[in-house]
């Protein structure tokens, strides 16, 4: 039999739920940003659920309604138990008094849909029961983000976006309720719009032979350039490179004191407009940029390496909202080619993501 005190509909603005509600829901970040790709509009945000229920709950359905003026329906999508589509959301158990991060499953939209008001309804049951025990509803108002800094690709050569920030990418799936993030004091996803750039040959190979030597990787030592004008806010240059199958040791206590050890050798550039570029895993001893130095777009600042928390030779690149671990921001690049097998397409300004093969054509 249903518990009438738990059958609730929560209609709210983000972060404004009453304390007695069995499920409180927020979105991370508070104002989700609309990223424009060549295929449409992309949303990259998370739900943070907090339980005040005395018993465990299970998320069994998510419904999205895109609303126009006067709450007219523009578009609707849902996941639920019918056909078991809710199983595409991996973590759905919300324990009493605990928090749970759920990654927004409705992440891409046609270019002609106005994303002004997105109303999400989340339905919860108790485990092994079909009765609806709680409903949470939240209105989300995303904002377009065209970017402020004129950026070029941060590395030279033929680049594979080995992992970007598409829906299945590891960069966007940072659980801020996890053990390590909590220990490091991380409360936002600084890598939400990050890229791992690798240099590849025409066949998409990363290295010659077995790749046991760093020099066998096509990207090792590749010039890394400042993607945009700015001032160097921080850097490191003395951390050892890993080798294929063997990472340089990093002590847990040292990482807790200085989480940037995970970046290995790196450069942080303040673009002086609220955007900061982070370029990580650079080759030991290759960083030429110094803290406080002004750099210009396209200027060499280091070389691709294998330092820090890296499992392959690559450049990790992201734009974020501060010089530490601020929220990630979308980025677009100017003057590059999309490599489509034997064909190339010149892009004046555009977005790249996981699986793309690109080359810079910038001259400055």
C-alpha cells in the first residue's frame, strides 16, 4: 500500500527545495551551458540528488519536457521501466541520508529547438516495489556559451581526439560525491569539457612497434602551443614521464596536498576574461613558459609528454572558470581541418569532440 506522506510532487527552481522533501535535487553546474556542435545543441550537466527519506529509494523514471511560452510543449523525452530504458542510467540507488550523482541522459537536441525551459521529473520507488514513493521536479534554464577567447588547437600535427566530453567520455563523468574528489575538496567538474589529444598517423596508430619507448609514440615531443593570448598563471616542468605500462610513482599523501600532481608537467593560462586554459601531461623539461609570462596564441610553450596521471602519450586540454579546479567551460577552435580519410574540410571556427581527427592550419 502506498505511503501517502511520501507520494509528493516537488515543483521548484534549482536548489530551492524544502527540507522535509524526501528527495532534494540540484543541477551541477547551477546554470548548465549550451554547447553548439555541427550536429546541434549539447547539454553537459549532472543531477545531484539528496535523500531525506527514512528508507532507500530507487530512481525508476526520468521525463524531460522542453517548454515554450506559456509552458507549451516543444519536445518530450523519457526513460522508464517500460522496455527497461532506465537501465541506461547505471547508478539509481539512493540510500537514506546520502547523495547520488546522476548524469543528465538527455544531452543532445536539434539546432532549431529553443532550450529555454527544461522541466525534468524524476520518479522514485522503494526497491522491489512498484508503488511510486516520491517524485521530484526541477526546471532547468540553460544558457548559450559562445566562448570568449579566440582559440587555436593546442598541438601541431594530425590529432585524434582520443577522448573528449561526449556523453560516454570519462571527462564528463566526475562524481563529486566520490571518495577521492571529496578528499581533494573538489566540488565541480573542472574537466567537463576537456579533450585528450593524441598524434596519430594516417592509419590512426599512436606509436611504432610496441610503444615501449616513449620516442616510439608519434606524439612524444610534439610542440604544444598556447591556444589563446594570456598570462601564465601556473606551471610545472620537473615531473618524470611515465613509460608504456609503467607509471612514475605518485604518493597518495602528496596528491592530497597538491592535486595538480595528477597533471604532471602543465601550464595554466589566464586569458584575463574569466577563462583559463589548462594544458597537462607535458614532457619533462620541455615547458618554456614561466609563471607571470605573457604568451600569444600559437606560441610554443612546451612539448607533448607522458607525465602525471596518464596512461598514454597525449595532451590533456580544458578550459575552466578559474586557475584551480573551477567548473569546466565549452571551447571552440579557429582555423583547423577536419580529416575525413583522404578528404579534409577546412573549419573557420568550430567544436571538436571524441573520435574527431583534426589538424591546425593557424599561422599565428
